[in-house]
C-alpha cells in the first residue's frame, strides 16, 4: 500500500514547534544537528516508503507460520528486516561504544512512527531489539554487553521480551517461571511464556530472550523476580552461535491483526540463561525496557493513523459520488467526509507532537541530568502511549468509514490498518494501566510536573494572543481548567483517581494537542498549520470539558453498580 | 459463544419505559398484548440462545464460499435458517393476509436485535427478506404479492436488495443497470450489482432479487430508476420454482467480518424480471424497504453490543489479576474495568431504548394514522441507525479491551464482534448519510418534531424531579440545550448543517439516552436501573455539550482547509 513517511510534518514539529535544536546544543547530542537530522529522516523515509511499506499487505495475507518448530516469516520480511539492520537502524539510539549511532530518542520515536506506518508487523521486530539493547546497556555485566550488544545493534541477532504467562498478564508479579543457579555463572530457566512477539523467526541468525523468572528464594510478587538473558543458540566467547538452547516455540497465535508478526507461546525447559542486573532486581531492569517501549508503542499508533489517513485521503479524492453544479463530485467535497479527513489529520498531528515531545524530554533529561526534564518525560510517557494508540484505532476506523462499503472489503487495505492498530492500546501495558500510572505514580509529586507543563501551555497561549487571539484564549482556558483538575486529582484517594483515570488522561492529551497545534499555527499563521489548528482547537479541544466531568465522577457510582446489577438483563 | 438474549431488559423497556401497552389498545395491534409479547420474546430468546448463537463462531471460521457458481454457506447455517423460517419469524410483522403474524415493528426490532446478538451474519438473511416482504406489500401488484409473499413469509424463498454498483454507492442515482420491456409483462434486466448480501446460498430453494434498474427512457439520476423483482429460479403460476434465470454470482467478497454472510457480486444478463411499483418509481419503493431496514441495522449494532458486553462481563469475572487484602482479584474489581463494563451496559441500554421507541413510533403511526407519530418515527430512524451502530462498534471495541491481550486472539471471540460490528455504520446508508438525513429532511418541518420530542424529555424530567432531583435536573438542562441547538440548526444553510451533522446526531442520541435512563430509574428508583442511569447521566450525557460545540463549528473551517492543505505533510 502506497505510503509516504511524514518527514516534512516531523521536521516541522521538530524545528518550529518543539525546540529540537536545544538537543544539539548539549554535549550528549552535539551531533544531532539539523543536517544530520535531515539526512537521517530522509534516509528513513526512503526505507519506509520503498522497502517496508510494499511488504505490508503480504504480511497480512501470509502470516508467519510454525513449521517443524521453526517460524517462517511472511514473504519479503527477511529482506525488509535486512534493510533495517544494514541501515544501522537497530542502534539508532544505542551507545556508539558497541556500534550504535547514539542519536536522540526523539529521532528514534520518529523512526518508530515512520516504520510502523509502513509496516507495523515487521517494525515490531526492531522495536523489541531496541528495548533489549537498552536494558542490557543499563543493567547487564560488561561481559554480556560485549558479547551481545554488537550483535543486537548490527541486527545479526534480535531481542524479545518474555514477561507474560497465562495467569500473569498485567499482574507480572504472579509469574511462575523458575530460574535455578547452575553454580557456573549460568541459570536454568523453566516455564511457559505467552504473547512473545517475534519469539522466533528466520530473519536473523539468533534470537535473544530476556526472560523474567523467579529464583528459588525469590519472594512472591514483583520483588522476587529476576531477569535472564536466554539465547536461542548459545554463543561461544567469540560470539559465534553454537549449541541450541532448551527452549522452543509451542505455537503461534491466530490474531486479529499484525499477522506478519509471529506471536509465540514459548516453552523454556531448563534453558541456559545469564542474569541481567541483580538477583530479585528483574522488574527494575524490565522497566527500563518497558518504559521506552511504551513511547515506541505510542509511536506505532501514530504511524498507523498516518498511514490510514493517507490511504483514506487518496480514496476520497478518487472516488466520485454525487454531483454539484460543477459536475461529478469526489467524496472529499462532501462536508462529512471533509470533516473526517480534517479530524484524522489534526488528531494524528497532535498525537505525534506529544510523542516527539516526550522523546525530547527523555533526551534532555539524559543530556542535562535535570530532574525537571525527567519528570516531564515520565509524565508524558503514559499519555504518549495511551493517546497515540487510541488515536491509531480511532483514525484507522475513520479510514474504514471514509471508504464506505469498500472499507469493509479486505482487498482495499483500510481494514488491515483497523485490525493492526487494535493491539496497540493493549500491549506494553493496557491503556487503562497507562491512565492509572498517570494519576498515581506520575502525580506522586503532588501534581508539580503536570502543573509545570500546563504553565508552559498557558505561557505559550499568552504569547499567541497577539497573533491568534481566539485560538489562544481557548487553549489558555483549557489549560487552566486542566490545572484545576490536577489540583482536584491529587487530593483524591487512589481509587477515586482510578475511576476517572482514562478520561483524565484523554483530557490532558486534548489540552496538550491544542498546545502544539497553537504553536504550529503561530509558526504558520496564514498557512495550512493554522487552518488545521483551528479545526483541532474549535472542534476537538472542547471535548476536554466533558472528559473532566467523567474524570471527577468518582468510584462510588461504579461500585454501587454491583456485579449482580451488571448481570441484570 | 454463549449468549443470552436480553429478554428481561427488552420487556422492562417495553413495559416500564416506553409505554408499549398503548399499542395493544389500538385496533391494528390489539393482539400484541402482554401475554403474546411475553410468549414471542421467550420463544425468540430460546431460538437465539439455543440455535443461532452456537453457530456464530462457525460462520466466522468457515465463511460462505462459491463453488461452481453456487454459494455454499457456513456449517449449520442451513439448520439455523430453517429454525428461523419454521418459527414463522420472517413474517413477524408481515400482514396475516399472506401468512404473516402482523405483529408490531417494535417486536420485530427486538427480534432483530436478539438474532443479531446471537449471529449477525445469519440474521442478515431474514433481515433482507423482511425488507423485501415490506416492499412487495406496499408496491407490488396483487399477482406478484400472491405468488411471492407466501413463499417469502414462510421462508421457503429469501429476498435480496440490489442497489449498489461499482460507480453507484451512496449515490444510487448513478446506477447503469438497464431494464427493457419484453412486451409480455416482463422485463430483461442487465447489469452488475455489488455488495449483494445473501445474494446466493443453499439455505432455501429460491432467491428473489429486488433490482434497481433504468428503463430505456429513464432519465439520469434517481428519478429515472425503476424496481424489478428478479427471481433466481422462475416460478410457475403455482409457485413452483422452474427455469433458471439469466443471472449469476460472479464472486464473493473477502470481508473484515460477517464471514458467514455471503456478499455477492451479481451479474444480471438479460434476466427476466417483473416491475414492482410504477415506471421510474423505483426509489419510492426502495425507500420503503430501506427505511425499516435502517432501524433493523440499528438493532444489529445493539445486538452485537449486547453480545460483546455479555462476553466481556463473563471474562472480567473469571479473570484473576492483582490482589486486594481479601485475596486474588477478578479484573471486574479494578475501577477502570468496572468503568468499561458500566459504560458498555449503559450505552447498550440507551441505544436499545432509542431503537425500540422508534419501532413504537412506526407502529403508532400505522395504527393511528397520525402525522405526529409518523414524524417522530422519521426523526428517530436515522438516530436509531447511526447511534445503534456506532455503539455496536464502540462497545465491541471495549469488549476487546476488557479482555486485554486475549482480546486480540481470535479464538477468544471478542475480536469477531469487533470485526462484525464494523459494517453496520456503513451499510444501509452510511452514518454520515443518516446524520445528513437528520439535519436536512427531518428538519424540513422547521424542527417541530424534534422540539416536540425534546418537550417530552423535559416534561418527563419535570416529573422525575421529586424522586431523582439531581438526575432530573441534568436531563432537563440537556434537553433545553438540545432544543436551542435545533433552533440554531434550522436557521442554517444546508452545508453548515452537514458540517456538524454527525456531532448533532450523537448529541441528540445522548439526550434521548439520558431520557430513557431517567424513566428507567424512575421505575426502579432504588434498584439497578437507577444505578445504571446514574452512570449514564453523570458520565456519558455531558458529552452532548462538546458535541454541540462541534455541531456548530461550521463548514467554513473545513473547506478553508484545502485539499492541498490536507496533503501537506
């Protein structure tokens, strides 16, 4: 399916809205100047449009399959993966010490979005490797780093995350997989893991599993969990894959979407593993991996939204239906179709801005060491994940609708985006869990980071008043309303917060989206950015008010409705 | 998949909320008393739960297929259809003269919902037959009626609607299929039609196509279209199917959902047909068929919502995840899951009330002949269709979310509801077209019917103040806000209305939903209905305000955003 990576949109956001140039002014990211960024985005755009997108449909039609215990991937995926690896893209944000490019998470986020728009099923493979690289960089011993990182960064090997077990989904602490010390620096890992994305494949020579397991003396719950690196083929000291480890793919899942991504049930049967981090310190290491993966999944949602938008826009221009005095009319001229397309574009732009700004905060936190940047990144991460993926689902559903009856026919392709996107609000922590994270952990500072961000929104709105008075006023008022909601929230018991968490997160995303749109409009006050901002700020932003009513509705009314009540029919 | 038709919910709505007993007080529906209604709903519930629902999964897994020009339906569908036909359900609302039960559309709507919840793909077959029965009753010659109606009502034959052509979707007037007079009372119909639901199958002995086509002197557009009855097998005078007509299934579509429903590309190659209604009067006849089919499709959305809700509710009670001091917790005890389930149930209830009240208005219009009832039915029809189907999609998506990772695995079944529901906002007039119908044709009375309905909402709220003052106040205020929006709307140019039509329709549905919930609460002020109403009125109803902001945002900002702007990236 034709796809053009939104390089210009991303560059506009980086340059005109988000202040990306602050990064190149730091020592850490001195090399991420405008020229490098332009070159990187351009190169990535060509890879996405020319190599990855053309494989997207084949992945859907010919899912990965299990043959004699080995996973065979979709037609062309091996070449697609190879192109990603050869471009060095696995290591875009990895440290140069082991072969990485050392570029900012902001660019990585842009890359994740663009690749996901081109081919979500295939992009999952590098996304998982990235997470593993980061976990090893932060927590593994030097010996493990030296052995594994060059292979993962070059893409010769790939990485997976093994968290979930049948009885342990969102509640990771309930896992039962065991690890026993072999006394020689290795451990024997035994247990079954489910939903292992790219758990096996034929696109690279080795698969390295990061597996959460419990040592014999590990206490119940998350505090007794350790992390192990368990390769499919055990490498020798020189990094040559040798003996086959005692692990296998039991089966592949038959899924609603991302058919090209093999989702494995894995069985570890006394498999040899190496501990990463400290005994019983597995969750900390895993959180490193999951945290940036959350932003990566947010970017996935945005990528699919962008692709679905482009696809619908093209159809709406081609498809004739109805007449005006000027002759046959393409459906794009009908007000409701125009509305859908405008909303799709405005929503995608806003969600992208949130994700890129989150990446920027991560990078600035790293480059400056300042807690304020780190708190901002922590606050934005659940919003970027949940909102980006919700928008992925909503925009791809509108993409189906724009196509009318053709949207329901699989050949058209709109339905694939709709199916593929649906996983993103679920994995890497459901969006409900992201919302709980936002209203609980991310408000442990009494709402300080949130207030600081909202102050920034208000200040920017003040600055826009001279040029765009009506839009600026709406954004300023929304930020003020949101600030009051934050103040209310931090005074509530935890379950009161949880009962409104999803609506609170979405309201926050509405205000942020309006903020970025306003800044975009200010950079282009007579141009398309301002016209798009007007659609967002006048049509979409007002939703924050009813969302905040929901956010404050409280837990009592939900629990008053008993299970018996819910069963009443 | 286990399913229990919501007989008790429907009876509660009929008896305590909607004033269904007014029907039995009319001459036309004197037989639709409480006992008959109870018996009918009970019988239907058993059919849906025991026969149709158990076939739902097989329909998804083993789609209908085309073999040597003949469609073979999914396993068990023939038996399922036979059970529907033998129950006499095809003729539930057909006139007794040709074997129908003559029961109200209200009950028919309840039946359509229940069957759709059990098995949407299979239910489409009787739904189409019902539409054809109605079109023939109103427009066909006595000879055609006598020949076809008994067969359609008994279910020996089935009916289809042939409107769409590749270049003529929402714009039916662009069709090119031709009909030539054979001079013997028959016509030769030639052309290709697409998206023909149940266009061929093996569940009954004949398939009767109602085909829109243009006579040689038919003008361009909808005014030159006539309607023809074109049977697959041409019956003799005694109604015995004989010679095969010159029509064939070219191919079946590969669809996102409703796999058990064969969607055919049909080719009519000089096929013999009989005119229904007058020359060039095809659209009028077709509208008869489509109008009630729109309510039927709204009921489909609600049925899928109910099924998805039940499925998610069961999982949420079984699935343990996390702990409280009392021990392992089922996910239903987590606030955000409880919220999703409460919203799913409250939304389904509200959409069902709108659809049943629409059915009631159709029946009262027929029984009393009063224009006020007819106008109410006309007003409610697009709302029932668009909102019922939107809720079908939203609730089935929440059903996936409640299941977490398991929701994305096809075996779980949640994904099937999500896929199946997605067609309902598209067919029988896209929801965008429903919204345009609401703000244009249905407001040609200057908003009189809408105002009358909103007055009823306000009066009911006044009556509820003594018992439920806070809820009553919210509903009263919302109705007043909606009334102002209607007054604003009727003063606008048409494209201004269209630009906000979708939001306007949804806002109206929010107010109506709150109205029915309030009435339900009043009938059960200390019970589950009141607790559910509180969730709807305090959490969901407030959305009407931001929707009305969208409704009033106007067309200019959408068209200011040029096609070039939409392409900017």
